[in-house]
C-alpha cells in the first residue's frame, strides 16, 4: 500500500506531466518529418515499391530520439496513416489498404527500424568511440531488417519468386540506402558534436 501512495503523486506531479507533454510533442514532430519524407516519392515502373526518403527519416528519428521514443513515434506514424491521414507515400492507396498492400512490410517495420537504430547505436558506442561508426553500423542492421520485412511481405502478398522479390524490393534500392545510411550517421555525428561544444 505504501508503494501505491508514494507513486501516485509522482504520476500527477508537474514535472511528470511536463515530461509526457514534451515527449508527445517530440513524437508528433517526428511523425510529421517522416510524413513529409514519404511525399518525396518516385514511382518506379518495375516495382510497386516507390523510392522515398522515408527510410532516411526513420533512421534519423531512431538515432536522434533513441530506441524508446523512436519506436513509439513510428507507432504513432502508423496510427496516423490507419486513421486516414495522408502520411503514407502518395503512390499507395492510403490507410489500412496501404498497410496491408504489397509495400506494407516496409511500413510495419518502421517502429522496429527506429528502435534498432537507436538501441544499437547506444550499445555500439560502448565499444567504439566513433559516433559516426556506431550510427553507421546500427543503421546498416536496421536497414537490413527493413528489407527483410519489406521483401518478405511483398513475397507473401504477390507470390513472386525470391529472385523476382529481390529484384523488385531490394537490389535496386541498395545504392540509395547506403547513401541514406551515410547521411543519417553523418547528421547524428554532427548533431552530437555540436551539442558537446
């Protein structure tokens, strides 16, 4: 009983309410950034998967907000899309149809991609003194998870062969994703460097 009595005031304290309010605002801002990145989209004639800046934005959210806020921000992003807000790439049908469509595996992976990027960066920094290297390695693993989820879902939805799935959902995007990983790691490193000076 004593534990309940001592924790209830903490949940209603001004500092706790302020922290929740601040974190909610940060998460909403993150979803807006990812939504804007989704609308920078190029449809490719040989695949239902568009070329967008979403993966870069999701990696950035995970790196800058950390694993927990990054994960919940992207859960919020998916919830916004399911509610009918125009936050997904305009090349899809929108809403639940887009989440369950051929590119839904990429969307469903976003919370985990952000979580992996944030978590592995923190863990890698223990062994590596280089923030850029830690972020680069973490983002590479997170992007690998993104492709496994996205390509796996596309394969299940369309019945394409594994070779066709790789040629439509993985191989054409690898050079661009490497650039996005380098940008995300560079921005993370620069932001942390400026914060320490």
